[in-house]
């Protein structure tokens, strides 16, 4: 047998504990620095121990759910605070990412109803589930961000766009927008009516792909290209050979600038001037 001095064994044991404790302190310090760095950006953090059910939220995340910093919580707190219209969707998402084949990636947006303050908020959340060697979920961590103001602005923008769309559809003028490849990115109802083509068929297509008159395509493409190159508006007059009879049109080509000042698209506004031309001919 081999005799091991008692004193030496004790020293080895103490040294092992000291190293482990030092590693734990380094890990805690690292996590605390990460938490402070993330929260300085206005993001909240969450940490869910899937094995024990323990839930940890930063003060900012608690605020996103209408809770004070000292609030007690568990996983049901999260579900209780979700807007009823988003609850089932988010529950199904969470169930799916807890399966290893999903990769555990979590990206979503949902509404919360503050548990104590009853305020409605829009929250953007993303995170990651970690699995053990046997594919079982063990930890779910991530961050949250209050995007209520962004959602409010998006809603206001959609309303404004709808108002503008309604206005453009009520005008007797043809209005359309072309990108640098000559593809339609917008047409109003009058454009679709004159061409006899459904509005949705225009988007992403060129004049040639839509089968518009060849002579009209050549005129449009030449003037559109000139507008992109010069950045100057211009006017074009032509006769449109429609099935119901030829008509005279006057179109204005207007360059639209990108943030860097380059021409991003061309807006074309056209008006049927057949009657005006007829009266001019009579007057002459």
C-alpha cells in the first residue's frame, strides 16, 4: 500500500476549491459586465433554467411586462402578461424552439399587457436555447426591447399610406413609378383601368413583360433613361392606341432621389388630353 501524508492531501483539496471558486468569480464578473453592457443599450435580459423552471429577468425586462424591480416571477408570469391575441402563437413558438432540431433560435415580436400597470407594449425579443449532449433543453437566454414607439409610427405610416393611396386612386390621372430596371413598383387604379391590366400584375414587371404597345415602350424607356441620367423632369406627349380608340396623352417624368442624392426611381404622371387637343384643333 501507499501512504499519503494527511497534510499534503489537505493542501491539494484546498487548492482545488480555491481554483474552482476563482473560476466562479471570474464567470460572475464576466456575466455582470455583459449584463451592464447590454442594459446600457436599453435592452432587457432574461434567463430561463429549463431544468429547474427558475426564471431571472433584468429590471428592464420586468418593466417591459409592467412589473417593479422586486417582483417575484416564474414562467407563467410571462404567459400571463402576453396579449391574448399573441399568447398562443408565442407559446407554440417556444414549444418548437425547445426541440433540438429547431436549432433553438428565438426571434419574435409580441404585445404585453403590464401585469401591474396594465399598459400595452410591443416587445421585440430574441435569444437562444442551449441543449445538453443528449439534446435536452437546459437553458434559454435572450434579450427584450420595447418597440412600442416604432410600432406606433409604423401604424401611423400605414394609415398615411392608405390615405395617399385612396387619394391617388381617386385622381383621373395615370400615376406610376418605375425603378432603374424599368420595373413598375407602383400604379394607381387609373393606370390599371387604362391599360386593361389588373393592378397587381404590374408590380415587378416591365412594360415589355406586360405586353404594352411596342411604340409606347420605346418612348417610355428612352424618356425614363434620360430622367435617370440627367435627374431633370420632362414632359412627353404621345398617342395611345387603346382598343377603344386612340387617345392623346401628356405625361410628366419626375425623378425621385435616394438618400445619397442619386435618382432612385421615376414617377410618371399622365393625363388624357384628347379633348383638349380636339378643342385646340377646332380653334386653329
